[in-house]
């Protein structure tokens, strides 16, 4: 039988109550360090919240014209990191870097923002 510990913040947990883990229980949630919508799916998904929108539902970044967003809220929330990427994407336009290169660039930019 598997068990989980329900208690205080991670790292300072006390075994207050033990309960069995059932199939389908969420044990851990986390946010990715960086993420990227594949180039072939860019016109279908928001680059910030990953919501699926079809047709004219997405708005493009006016700078690089590569990223797509649901609306102003998603674009504003993504701007902290995207503004750095946007400057670089405008320099290589109209060529679009491969997904792998863009993902590595996002990792580097995120690390620069954190340091």
C-alpha cells in the first residue's frame, strides 16, 4: 500500500496524517522552467497559457510577428521574458529558428533574467 504525507510546506513536513494514495490522485504539480509551442502549431495555441484557439482567435506579437497570444492579458504576462526574445527574433526575420534553437534560447534568456 502506498501512502502520502499531508502536512506543512515541502522540506518541513510532519507525519500528521497518512492516507492511501488512489489511482488518479495528484501527487505533485509544478511549472515548467521554459516551454515552447511547436512551430507547426503556433497558429492554434496561445504561447503563454497554451489555450487552443482556432482561426482569428489569436493575436500576433506586433514586434516579432512570431508569437501568438489569446489577448492582452497573456501577452502582458509573457512580456517579461518575450521582450528579450522578441528583440532577437526581429534580427533574424524573416527566417524562423528551429524549435530546438528557440527552446535553448529561452533557457538562456530565462537564466539571464533570474541572475
